[in-house]
């Protein structure tokens, strides 16, 4: 429950600090005094978006902090999931800077706005007079029924099977789409693969063939140059190697005279050995260089085919072509196996569909039992609220496809008067009837102790007299199991409250500000009297207020 609220620099509120009691509390005040501003501020720490225009002083930041007792709430899993320290009481804080930047905190730990929203949904239900529009939303109607299910595990079981069904459906669709596309491209893939396979490509062969062809194209020049070089080294009586060998013999004769001469002699000798080896290789290479017209033509034709395919596939090496060939082979293999995989998935989907259909039918049955309970409780509550002939019927329809919520689509069929035909709620109910109906539904929901706090923002608009007292009684009953805070203009509602807060405006340095005060016993009486008399509080209004309070206390 909400224990404390601090507001700084928000709308008409400069500084606000208030403790809140358990049970039934009311907030009263003149129109425009700032009652709904409190809800706006509270909404910010419950995860709603911020608006910098709401700052009273545009040069200062706005700070809103709420303290909540969460001892009886199962919130620890949320804290664990968000890696937050679990503490009671829980403190939520929101800061909005003058430049519009917003920060959120849980127990002084910075968090993103979604964390505040997740926690806020488990802490407070703010119900405004405009919320009656949600009665016409399909998800609200389903959630209402599901909140009161006797066997909630049936819904969880259905959703678990639905997730498996959805996964297989999506996989089957993906595979079927891919299969259709691949089959459309199959002939083209087969043609591309055959082109590559026909060449019997070998990784790295392109470089070898290019080198061989280059040698063959210059065979005559290469052979002539090699022979001339060999002739220079060893040809004739006075060749280079012969002269060098003579010098080598002479150097060896003086090598022992000094270490320097010996080193030079050794180096000289090594050079002669290297030149002999070079001469041998020159002759060896020369023997292998031949001009072969047929081989030249074959190499040229094969390289032309490789170059053409490289251009076609926008690559530069035979290795890349082999990779493309392998990919095409995999695609062609996939095409041949897709049918088998699709058939297996179709069998799985058929089994899941049958299973899901049965679970959806069971879910519909338990929902209809829940709906009967809702119809009965709503009719009893509406009768208390002066609509003794009103009837609400939850009409179940079936969707064509499975959804996360089953196959149920629920309509609210309503009749306010005896003998009137049940018609769709949105077409027949007035604003006042919608408000009472929503109040009846809220009272049912909150019997389940789903939320610790509910706040009604002028839900009693358009209600007066005896009905106002009955609305107040319903609020009082709800407050036995939860904290109920009501913003109201009705004296009957205020008289029923355990705690009374009054919001008022005052001038401070030519600026209007809103403040709130918890009323004592005499102030409580005077506030109710002013609500009865509307203008000057008379002795008779005071007496009427006391009588109203005593009537509700008895």
C-alpha cells in the first residue's frame, strides 16, 4: 500500500509531503484545487511518461517520491530479474530536469522507466471516470474473466501449448516459403552448378596454369637466354668458371698466411660452388622449356572458361568458385530434403492443433463458469447502486484462429431496464451506467486481493442521494481488504471515509499553489458540512454532516 508521497515542483504543487493510511480515505477540495494533480504526480512514479511543461518552476527539477509497504506482495522475482536489492518499504522516485530529461530510481538505484511501470502495475490501480471506455476493449473483458478463473493453471497450460504451436507454425511457414523460392530457382541453380562441376576445378590451379602459359608464350626467349647465360659460365676454354677456379687455386695458396685471407678464400670458393649450381639449374630449366602448341591452346581455353565464370560470379580465384559450387550443391540438396522436413512439421502442427483445440475448449468452459460468477456479482452490486433491473451477460464468441488468449472473444451484453433486450454495452449504456458498471467490476476484481491499492478519481460523478451512500458502502467494503483512496465531491462518500484529506489553493507571492491537509475530527465535520451547504456553512449543515457521519458509522 501507499504509505507516503513527496512532491516537489510539480504543476501547482511547490512542496507536498503526506502520509497515507490503510483502509478507506477520501480527498476533497474545490474544482481546480489540484486533486487530480496528485494522481498525475503519482502516475509518474508508476511509470507514466513525463512532460516538462508540468514543472511549476521551469528553472528547477521536479522530484516525486513514493513509499510503499510491499511486505505481503510477491514482488521479489521482479527485483531478482532486474538485479535490484529487495527492501521493504519500497521507495520509487522520479526526477524531471528543466531540460526535459527524466531519471527513475528504485530504492535509490537508477532504473529505466519500464521497471517502474512493471512495479507500478503491481502496486496501484488508478481508476478515472474515463476508464469506463476500457469496458469496450476485448483484452480487458478477457483479462477480467481470467482474473477470476478457479483453475488458472488451465490458462497457463494452454499458453504453453500455444507457444509450441506458434513456434512450429512459424518454422513451417519459413520452410514452406523457402521451399517455394528454392524450387522456383532450382533449374537456374542446377545450371550454375553444372557449369562449375563440368570444369572439375582444383584449388590453386589457375595460378599454375597462368605461369605455365606465360612460360610457353616466351619459350624461345627464355631458352635462348638460359643457354647464353650457361655458355658465359662454362662454354669454351676461357669461360668464367674456368678463370674463377684458377683464381680459387691461387687464393688457397695464400689463405693460410692470415685469417682475413682464409675468410676471403672461403667466400670466393663458395661463390664458385653457387655459380656451378646456377649453371646446372640453367641447363635443367632449359631442358624443360618447350613450345607445345596443343598444350598452349588447351591452357588458354581452360583459363578462358575459368575467367568467364569468375566474371559471372564476381570473384577472382578458383577457390571462390569452388565455394560457390559447394553452396549451390547445398541448396540443391536442401530442395531435395525440404519436402521431408515440411511433412514432419505438418504432422507436428496437426498434433499441436488437435491438442490446442481441446485445451481451448476446456479454457472456454472454465471461463464461462467465471463469467457466470461475474454476471451474478455485477447484478447484485448494480442492484445496490439503484439499478435493480440491470443485467450484464458475457457473450462468448469464437475467433477463427488461435491466439495467446485462446479462441474466445467476449462481448458485454447489457440491459438497464426490465423487459429491455440485451444489446452490446457500447450501444446502449449511458455514461452514468458505465461508471456504475465499472465500479461493480472493480469491486469484484479487488475481492481477489490482486492489488494493494486502488484510487478512484471522481468515479462518483453524476451520482447523488441514496445511490451515493451505496457507492460509499461498496468502497468501504473494498477497503477491508485493500487501501482505497477516492477523490470525491460527495458528502456521503466523505462521511464514510476513515481518513479525510482536503486539497486547497492559496496565493504565495502572487503565485497560486496547491496544498493538502489531513483533517482532524472537527475539520472533517466542517468539510462535509461545506460540501452539503455549498456556500456558507450553517449550523444546520454542521448538524447534517454529523448525522451523516453517525449514520454511516452505525
